[in-house]
C-alpha cells in the first residue's frame, strides 16, 4: 500500500491554466484535525472543499479564458468535484472523504483535473520547546543505544485526530464502562497481554464509541459500511508480520455504530512483543535472553501501575512527570487514560527507559544491543520528530562503559564502532531538522571519544 499524505488547511494548490498558486482554506468541517497538536489550525481537507476554497481566490490569469483584445481574464476558480480522494474513510462531520496529496479538482473554467496540490500542508516544526520537552515522546524499542521517538510520520490511514466537541462530551456522558481491572498475572510478560488489554477495553466499551489505545493491538478499522472486504496482506499485515504472527485470527467487534477489527500491524506493544520474542530472542546471548524476558515483564507491570493502580511516575523521564503534574495529579491523569490515545502513547513510551534499564540493558553484550537495534521496522517507526528521550538511556549506557574502561574490561572496539555507526545511520533520517541533527551529533561525540578508542 503506497503512503500518501493527507491534505490539510494551508495546503498549496495550483491550476495548470493559472500562473500563481493559492492556499487552500478548509471550511467544510470544523472538527477533524491533523498535524496540529493544538487542534485549532490544521483541519483535514475533504472532497467537500468546493467553489472557491482558497485564500486569495484566484490562480492569477486564466489561460483558458483569453480576451479578444489579448491577454487573459482573471482566474475565478469554481471547483465542482474532486478526484483521487481517500474513499476508505468518511468524516461524519461533513460526510466528506479526505483529500490526498495527489488529489485533483475539476473547475468550471479549467475542466477536469486542472487544479492540483503542490504541497499537502503538513509540516514538521521543531522548536526550542520541542527540544526541551522531546524526551516525553519515545520509541525505545528501535535502538537501545539511540531510542528514537515513537510518533511516526503522518500516515493517511491512521493520523486523523478529532478535537473535543459537544458530540464527544455527549458520548462521554453515555459511556458506562468500568475502570480497567488488573490483568491476569499469568499473562504478564507475554504478548497475549496486549491482546487481552485490547479485548478487555472493547468488552467494557461495548455500547459506546470509545476506541482502545492503538498502542495495544493497533487502531480499530470498520469492516462494514466502511472499508469493506480488504486484501489481508496489504491492509491487516506487513509481509514480516504475516510470517511472524502466522494465522492470527482477528476478532470482529459489533458495536452500535458498526463492526470493527483491530489492525495489529499498526500496533506497537503487540507487534514488537511478537517480533522481539519470535525473531530476536533466539539470536541473543544467554544474558540477552534474560534481559529481554525481564524487560517485557516490566513494560507491562509499569502499564498496570498506570491504568489500574494510577500510581506510575517515571524514574528517568522527569519531563513526562512535569508535563502531567505527577505525582500530584496521579489519579486525575490516569483516570480513563485509555480513552485518550495520545496521552496513553506518551505514558506507554515513558515506561520504556525505566523498563529497559531496570532490566539491565547496559550490562548485556554490545553484540546483543546491536541485534536489538536491527529488529524493528524502521520504515514504520524511523521518521520521528525528536530524539531527546534517547539521551536518558545513552547517558546511563555511557556511564556503564566508562566504568568498564576504568576497570580494564574493554569491550571489542569493533562492536563499539559498529554501534556508533548504527546511530549515525539513523541520524541521517533526520537531516531535515537541523537543530536536532546538531544536538544529537554532539551527544554522539561522547561515543566517538571513549577512552579505549585512543
């Protein structure tokens, strides 16, 4: 399945008969946002943006309207239809379908497909505040030496975010779901934990429209009146997951507003638990296997401390604690956190440095660390806005290496150089964010100048 960006408010459009671009103004709906954490600017554009949905409302001179005396009339765009929009998702707010970056529109004066999208409107805007607070957004399973942040690049199929409206508040009032119960102790540390949590959420929310956090077992996809019958490989799995998960049976959940399934290939908890267990575990040293088994257990125990006991605070991620005013507001923050997908993801990733390091990550062989770093699918999880969370683990790893060097227990220089090379390779993905590039390069200097490398 090719990945195309969704179009949002502020996209740049052009007409093949005009001589100047214009900016798209979304006015057909005021509820669904993307690429906009504040939920106030980046409205998703749909095929309902008709007429003259532009800022200046002209593409300059219209070469399809010549004047008898020479020259051309001023363009006055009048869009009648859009082609190439995303037909698998329909917004309830305006019954429209999201536009994609290759969507085209028909104009009364220019004809079919004359208006095109030059730039989809989604932007990455790293700032000083991003750098200061970036350690809250983590993706620590990607590389144990450099844990890249886990909020992936915009994906047209699962990044639509809905702001709070009167409809949402009404749904909150109708929801009668009880608080999450403790997971059975027998599944703690297994991949079944994430499926159990997903299924338990669906059972408790069987009469409302709340979706479970996609971290568990992926986002919900409607299969009746929505996506229809889809090709299993292309929609529900990636090729690697097809092999790893085998004949995974997807449960269908009937709700008042449709029939749904989870999409485990777009999960994080279940997907990487399976991958680390079935692919990585057999390749690790005895020490590495002990670490991985304990790390999986701790990751789930820390999630339980949040959603069930409502007492989790991060030992190493102080910015996470500060952002949500923890521990002062523990009960308030963790109450119904499963219904707040972004905050749940933030919470789940905040547990990763604590779980990995508490399980003894710094003490396993460097060869194991490299194998861990090569396990995830970087095409899915490698395009991140921040690296700051990585520093929490890197600093502890560096301190551990220094202690080994001082004790004369120098690890193989080849392995260390290979680990640094891996980190530099991932950094290449982020060259477009120059501030982050420079910041992380300064951190990597600590690796390049270890005592035993001289």
